[in-house]
C-alpha cells in the first residue's frame, strides 16, 4: 500500500510539473516570440510605406535575431540535447554557456568522474532542472558575482553541491516559493534528497544527494 501511495504521488507530481512547464513555455512564446513577431509585422508595414527607411529594416533584423535566440533557448529548455551524453557533460556545457552569456557572474563547474549508471534519463533531466532552477533564481534575486557547482561521491552517495555568494534570504519566509517547490518536486520524482542552506548576506547553498 505504501509503495502504491508513493507511485501515485509521483504520478501526480509528474502531471503537475508538466502543467507548470507548459504554462511557462506558453508565456515565453506569447511574451517573447509572439511580441517580436507583432513588432516585425508592424515595422514591415512601415517599410512598405517607406522602402528607404534603413532604421525600420534594422529593427526588423534585430527582432528576427532576437526571435531566433529565444527559439533556441526554448528548444534547449524543453530537452537539453547534451543529456544524451550524460549528466556531467550536460552540466559542463550548461555552465560553459552561462559564462559566455553572463558578464557579471563567474560560473565554476568541478566534477569528478562518479558512477551514474543508476540514473535513468528522466532522473538526469530532473537533476539538471534543479540545477537550472537554482542558477535562474540566483541570477534573478541573489545579486551574486559567483556560482560554483561541484559533484563528488561519498559513501556510495553522489553529492551535487551548488552555491552562490549572493545576499541570501530568510528561508522561512520563502520556503513555499515556486522555485523551491519545483526543486523539491523534481527531487522527489528522481528519488533525490535536497539540503538547502542560506542566511542573509551569507549566500545560498543547495546539496542534491542521489
């Protein structure tokens, strides 16, 4: 009965997580790509009225370039292709991309070769998403200049530790925040354990044990 209850709970969380991701992607498509396409259509009509307007053409080109980048980002977020080559490889590529994109935050990724044969693709995906959620929150709210991620094994347990040097927060006041809820849901789905440490002006550290 207990096993059946756990399976039902995991199935429920899978559907909840899918619904949340669909809503998020729908918002990104509407607010990002959708608005860009509206803008392109508007400026193209202005170009039609004034074919020699270089500024309108330049704006169209920029909107199209932004749309291409947003589409690549959405596709990457749906299914990071690097996961096919393993979680360590996917995270290494991810943090490399973050360093390329960010001018104010330094990203460091250190990983020892640890056994991950017990992880299926869904588990790797959920752990990747936990890391991504932490990084996104740190970029948005932590006012940090550095994010470090370290993976190692100890006593038959794999530890993934990620931390920022930001402003931290009062854990009790935000423990029901959407970001933390999503991370706990994903940890439950892949049988992992989360340990979160943070305090005001002391940064934030998350450990994922699996």
